[in-house]
């Protein structure tokens, strides 16, 4: 079997009977594999299904087949390829070709699950009963959120720096990573933008909190609960949890946008301060903007 590449995607190409025989033999030998396939002729694919005792007409009803006993997953994509796995149900690939972006996307999944759980628990009236199961959950959620939020901001900064073609500092120290991110934002003229006011500026409050923890706080020690002078508490207020979830959602949307369309993303459109002032239809609104974003006034 040979490989072909189309639009930067790699596929196993089944173009002759010997390729099909080799693929069928992989199944017969119980080989473990998972890959994207393309068939030069539809009959090759139908023959494969028949060899596996899968009815083609049944397959066409959903365009996927999963056999939990044999751990076979076969699915046809609308993008004209077939996914075949003998591991069972697994992810077909990493999210992107950028390792830093993948780390950010992966950690976003973790931290949002924690925030959603925290929001659900905090909205349950039973949580105020200190003998309740939900109140007990707060003791687990607090360190989990703190630890994973630290890690998310780290990989977010590193993902941005990677996309800006800058080598990230080899450190876990958020203050250094944030400082480098802010410096590159300014040098690349990405400041005075939605990226700055909706994402980077709001994250500073958390980074600053870490800086003020006494005892030479070390971010990578959090997972071991080994910062003795750290007395950080998580306040389970639904409104504040929702606000933080919104910031996280904007941050990952920005990273995805930056990865796929580069500097054309609306998050990096500059001069946002002046644009907000121009859209404000009353003096009261303009004064509110000036009060909220005084640090942008010199970058109009």
C-alpha cells in the first residue's frame, strides 16, 4: 500500500487488488492500525466491507460501522476519505500541526470541564449545607481549578508566541511568560486590539495574584501542593465563574483564529480604543471607555 498527499493531508491509497488484499490481511492478522484511506474505485471499498461481513446497504444508512467486539471502526467522511481503526474508537489525529497550539487546545478542554462542573455545583442550593456532597466537592475543585488555570495561561502564552514566530522562554513562571507575551504583542503591533482588552489584560489579574504570593511561589510545584505559603482560595460565585469561562472561550477562539487565518483575525485589528470612542454616541459612554481603558489612550 502506498500513501498519497492531498491538501496537506496524508492518506493510504488503495488503487489495485494487491493493495486491497494487503489491507484485508491486516485485519486477518489482527494488526492494530488507524488511518485515513482513499479508494481509487468504489468496488474496492465494497469488497473490503464484504470481507469483514459488513453489509454495504446497512453501512450506507449511517456511513459508519462500529463493532465493539472486534474493535473495528469504519466511517466514511463527507471529505471523500474513509477512516479505519482496529483499535476501536480513538481520535483520528492531533488538532493541528503546531505543538504549542495543541497543548493550548488540550488544556482548554480540561479547564473548561472543571469550570462547568464548578458552575453546576455552585448553582445547587444544597452546596450551602457544609455536610453535603456538593460542599465537599469544593475541596477537590479548588486546587484542580487553580492548578489547571495556571497551566492553561502558560500554554496560552506559549501558543501565541509560537504563532508569532517567537521562541517562548523555557520556563513555567507565568510572570516571565506574560511579560514576554505583552512585549511581543507590542512589537508586533498586536496591542490596542480585542486580543489585548478582552484576553490578555483580564488575565493579568491572575498573574499578578501569583506574583504576590510569598515564599518564592513556583508554578510547577502546585500539582504537588508544595508551595507552603500559598493560601489561594477559589470563590465559587456563579457570575465570576461565568465571566472567567467567557475569557477562556475568547482566548481559545483567538488562538484558533490566529492559527488558521493569521493576522487577519479580527482579534488583532488594531486601534480598538479609537474605534470604540468613535462608536460611542454619548459623552457618558466615551468617558466610560476612557475610564476602563486609560492605558490605551496613548496608543490611539
